[in-house]
C-alpha cells in the first residue's frame, strides 16, 4: 500500500506530538523531583534551626515544668581593700524545704550539713540543675529546683508569719436502734 504525501505528514505530526508529550512528561518529572528535594531540604533546615535554638537557650524544658521566678540580684558596694573601689553582686536565695548541702553537684555526693526550710543562702555559681552556695561558713551545692529568689515563697516563712491556717472539722454521728 503506497503512502500518500498526506499520510506521511500525518505520521510526522503524530510523532512530533508524541515526542513533545514525552518531553513535557520528563519536564514534569524533573520539576516534581526538584520540589521534593526542596521540601526535604526545607524540613531539614527547620529541624536544624529548632535544634540550634534549643542548644543556644540551654537545652530543652520538660513539658510539665513550672516556670520559676527570676532571681533578684542585689548589688552592694564593699569597703575598698586597696585604692580602687570594688562592686560585688550578691544573689540571695531561700530554701523551700530542708535540704542537704552537698560536697559536689550530685545526689550521690557527701552531705556537708542540712539547711532548714526558709533559710537564706548566697549563690556563688550556677551549674545547671545545681547552685554552688555559701551557707554560714560552709560552701556546697544545693539542687536549684528547691531554691526560690523570693523569701515569701518558702513554706517555713509562711508558717512563722502565721499565714498558714490549720482547719479541723468534727463529724457527729448518731446511731439509731
């Protein structure tokens, strides 16, 4: 069967359409790959930003952690020991319970003494979950979560001031024969 000129033209047009359609499909496939790679890169970037911000802010907080009050820093000027005057910042915090003053920042460390609830301690250094403190003539470590900057937040102080009331109730029962 001989081909006519019109048949050849139709055949070439169909071949070109087929090639153009294949080229479009290839472009769409490449574009989708680029979008997928870009999306993955964006997710990785967001995760990195979150991790870096947590590291920069000092670690992650627990979900149920109660925010603590901001410690109050008192600045006092001491008498100069030399010709120059010196200024020293003193941070006083108060115990919220009877605490063990320890040799190092660990619950396994040797106990130096016990600090009663509501007593003032001078903070020397912050070491994560622990404070290095001065209590009287002793230096040691106390767990930070049991110290408050505000004296009014301690249990013993409230009890001593009489603001804690004890209530009792009596229940009268009668029995009928």
